[in-house]
C-alpha cells in the first residue's frame, strides 16, 4: 500500500521535471537556431502569418477531448504546418501563439515549448529537401512536396512523443493506453493536415484567393476524421461493455433458475442434483477438450445442468421406477422429458440453442434414441457431449435403474456403448480425460463436483461451483 502511495506521489514530481526539461530544451534549441540560421519575417510572410494566426485562434474552439486526464486534440496544426512550409519557422511560431494561451502558466510553457520543438524539427526536415519556404520561391515542385511530407512527419512525430510521454508520467497511463487512446486516433487527422497543407500551398501558387478555402476545408476534414474515429471507438467500447454486462446478467439469471429447478428435482428422486452436477463438469471438460471456446463451454455446462429438468413433469410412479420395469405408457412419459426440457430452456433468455441440445441428448448414433430418432452426426456435437456425460454420470452414481459401478467398470460400459448409445469420438475424449485425471475425478467425488444446495439436496436452491468456468459465481 505504501509503495503504491509513494508511486502516486512521485508522478507529479516526475511530470514537473519532464516539463522543465522540455521547456529548457526548447529554449536552447531556439537560441541555437537564432545563432545558426536566424528568424526572418518580411512583409508578405508577416501578412500570411497574421492571417493564419486568426485561423489558429478560431480553431481553438474546435478541440476534441480524449477522456484521458486533460488531453485534448486541437486543429492548430493545420495553420501552423501551413505557415511552416509557406513562410518558415518565424512565421510558424507567430501562427502558433494562440495555441499556447492557457490559464495555467506551466501548461502554456509546456505547450509553447512543444510547439517550438515541433516547428524547428519540422522545418529542419523540410529544408533538407527544399531550401526555401514557398513564399520566398513561389515554386510548387516535387522537392517541395517531399519537403512538406518530411516536415509533417517530423512535426507530428515529435507531437506523438512529447505529449504522450507527459501523459504517462502525470497520470500513470500505460504506453498501450496512450497509443490506443491518443496517438492512434489522431493519425487520420495528421494525414489530412499534411494533405491540406499541400492543397493550400498549391492554391497559394496557382489560385491565391482559394488558399483560405483550402485551409478551411482541410481543417473541417481533419476535425471530422478525429471525431469519427473517436465516436466509433466510444460506440464500440460502449456496445462491448453492454454486451458483456448482458451476458453476465443472463448467465447469473440462468444459473439461479438452473439451481432452483435441479434442486426441486433432486428433492423428488434424491439423485438428480448429483447427476446434474457430475454431468455438467464432465460435459464442460469434454467441450473444452473438443476445442470449443470458453463461452460455448459455459453454455454446454449449463445445458448439462438442466438437461433432465423435463423430469419435473414425469410422475413419481415413473420417475422412481427402474426403466426396465416400465410399461409402454411409463416409457412414453419418460421419453417425453427431453421435449419438456427443451420447452423450459427455450423460454429462458440466451438458451434457445442450448434448448435443442437438451432435446436431443438421448439420441443415439444408431438412430434408436428419442425423441426424434436422429442418427449419427445429425445430432449436434453439443448434444452428443451431453449424452456421453449423462451416461457416464449415471453409471458411477446411485440411481433407480442400476447399482453404482466402479469407475473402471463404468469405463468398460462406456466403451461397449460407443457407436451405439453414444458417439465414439466424444466418448474417447472423456476416456482420455478419465485416464489423465485423479481417481476422485473418475468417481465424481472431489470438490469440482460440489454444487452446494443442489448436491446436498437441502432445498435452498443455491449453486456454488469451484470450476474455473463459473469460478466465483453464486446464485442465491
């Protein structure tokens, strides 16, 4: 705790030191530039600078917030970059004055220093390819285009370094957050700013009255690009958050319903809760081993927990009698429970597909199952997983149909039923799991199979599972 507090306290100090370094570097760079190259403004450059300065001041009202501290994006880059390639660094510094006006002196100093460094770096890159600004030469050449591109890359590259570094130091954001939330959304606008600068330069050379229109159009496109990226990202994040919240709510709601229904069934026959718990664990593990994603595994597990809920509508004189002793009417009642289970699940939100798996969990590969006599692969993979999990759980747990079997004997029965009662491929996955797990897994006797209130049949209707799929979820 103390280390965390200490780290938080160190952030403002580190940020202040960084601002001081940037300001000092900008002052030193400006002095060196004045000594080596000098800053010049003639009448034409001064007039162009004042006009662009007005544009820059007007664009202070069109900033876009990124929602990270006090980070904002302003469109002053359009007139500043235009001034840089049209009139040189002195013109650009003049145009940038409105962009550094803030109530906070430290923020104003940092913004001014950052812009000064960007302007000097941008013009240095420009002059390596084109020696003079456009107003001094009035020639829109290939070297001018390349110089403008180089100036834009240097200008915005330094901008992407200086500001985000302060954000990291001041607010503790990770580099990934800064790049995703600040740097990346501004890239389309930066590209449009360079394009607008080239269009303005061409307009100045060819159609001087249209230069202002080109600047305004570039600024509008730049703002639209940033707003579009930001709004689309916010919308996507909001939708993702809402979808996840909805899925969590549905999962919790369905778990609660499942626990109550299975709890009621367990109070009638004394075994349904234990069978549901074991089937759910085995089914989820088989699904995972089959390559299904975690979301699908959760659905399979919930379907396994509820696959016999249709037995609630089966009379006790059928439910509590071994299947081999039932008459034709009793067998018909028993074979109707998958359809009843489907009707229950289809009425629950988000379980429409799982309802089909429950309907077909008693289908057999040889086509003699019920209720639809589906054969082989006509039954979905998830339904075949439920069938294997249900059969094995019924073999190792007490029930009205047959005495409990030892895990080794249950495996032998499972092997004998492959291709007849259960799908061979799915059965082999469970056999592989049983061979690699501990003995308590094969007998469904360790803590993974404990659903409190369901396996205990205490009537509380509560499910607590320690399986990673539902870790930490409890339904009252």
